[in-house]
């Protein structure tokens, strides 16, 4: 049985179980069905930590297995918790009951990229690109996926198209920059990261990756200035020591492109690999 067929059967059986009364029990004796949370409660959980969100959205999905919002949100929380296989399966389950759900397609792609198996997410991301041709996110993620499966020309083309749709988007610029660092081209990465860091929507992580690109080129003073402005002293010290060791070894190794919706790898993941 295919994965999609198995998921469809699971959903069908779940619905039958919810609908059927227990043996020897009349319908009137069944517990009152729980209602999904209201919009305000759901919006509040969007600001919660990943663990709290995973528990909440799992409960919402249990109330209504066909709720696509619950499925997508649960997949996102599971991915953030590092449960990449479950995240991919949950997002794929949404597509079984709602095949045109672009958010589910994106989550399938993100989960497979995060687990280091981007190849299996490319089809969903290409489908999202076709379904939402004005949305930069499928293209940004496709760039990451193509880079991971060693299709650098396709990755660059995807990021170029994403930037055409969303000029100077810091997420896209950061992904392209981290790919350049993965190729050992820190100077080109610096140019892209300076553009990204100059945007109003640039995150702390973008500036940290700029510091990384600077440090790998021996521009220690500017890298230290950025690190000490954004990080606690002990974290900045740790990152500076790591940069000093890296440049002293002259390894030239650098991280590959990112996993998230466009942001690049964190310092901890870079230092770990």
C-alpha cells in the first residue's frame, strides 16, 4: 500500500471510530463532542513555544482529523522540535485530504530539508511553486533543496526568481549567501549578507551570519562588533574563539544553505559541523 493510501485509510478509520458508538452504548449516552478552539485561542497559541503548540494542535487535530490548519500547525511545531519524520508525515497527511494546500506543501518541503533528505520534498515544493506563482517562499525553499541535492545552478535560478518576486528579501539573500559560504566564497556571501542585514525585516540571525562571513575572512574587528552588540558576553566569546580556531586552521569549510523558511543555519549548528 502506498504512503498516501495508508494515510487516507488512517483518516477514514479515525472518522469511523469517532462516529461509531461504543458497544452496548446508545448514541445518547456518548460523551459530548469537544468543539475546536475559537479563533482567539488559536491565535494565542501562535505565540507559544513549540512544545506547547505541538500539544495544542495535536489536540485540535484529534477533534477534527480533517482540519488542515491544525495539521499544518502541528507539522510546523514538530519540525521546530526536531521531529522531522513526524512533521513530514503530518504535513503529507494534510495533502491527502486537501491536495491543493500550499502551506502543507511548504511544510513537507521544510521537513524533508530539515531531516537532510531534501530530494523527497522537491516535488511538493515544485507543486507549491506552480500553485502559487507569485509567492517567493516555494522558490526560496527550492533553492535550499536544490543546493542540498547538489543542483547549484538550479538553486541559484530559484533564488534569483525569488528575489525578482520579493526584491532584497533577507531570507532569500541569506540562503543564497550561505550557499556561497558552503562553496568557500565568503567574500560573495558577505555582499549578499550586507544587503540582507540592511533590510528592515532582517533578523538577529542574519547579522550573526554576516559576522560569520566576516570572521572567516579575518575581518575580526567588525565581526566582534556585531557579535558583542547582539549576544551575551559569554556567547560572543565562544563564537569568537570558534572563529579564531577556524581561521587559524585555514580550513575554509563553511555551512551549507539553511533549513527554515529562508533563514540560515544558527551558530550552534555551524559550530557542530
